[in-house]
C-alpha cells in the first residue's frame, strides 16, 4: 500500500491540519496564550504520530519487499522497535 492511499495516515494529517487551522483562527482572534499553546501541542503530537506511522510503515513495506512476508514473530519484534523509535 502506498503512503498516498493509506487512509490512516491521511486521517492523521487531516486531523493535524484541522487543529492548525483552529490555531490560526485563535491567533487572529487574540485568544489566550495558554489555550493556543495547548492546541499547538495537539498539532505537534498529531504530527509526531503521523511521522512515526509513516516511517514505520515505510520500513515494514521495504523490509517485506526485501525478505518476503514477515512472520508473526518478526512483526512483533518490528513492533517493539517501533515502540522504541518513539523515544528518538
């Protein structure tokens, strides 16, 4: 599956886009800084999750392309690496 057709990735990015549009309106309306900062954090979090999803999906895709279908054990190990990558 290509990144362009991945519904989960597109939904994550659209959600971040919606949050960002709200932040722009909040800044234009001179809303309170705390409220705006909270929304900014939501966008950062959403983009981080989208980035992690994109990178791990890409790695999995090319790994399967190189070695063939992954076993359940290999997928579990890849999942642990994905969890670890969140701390980079």
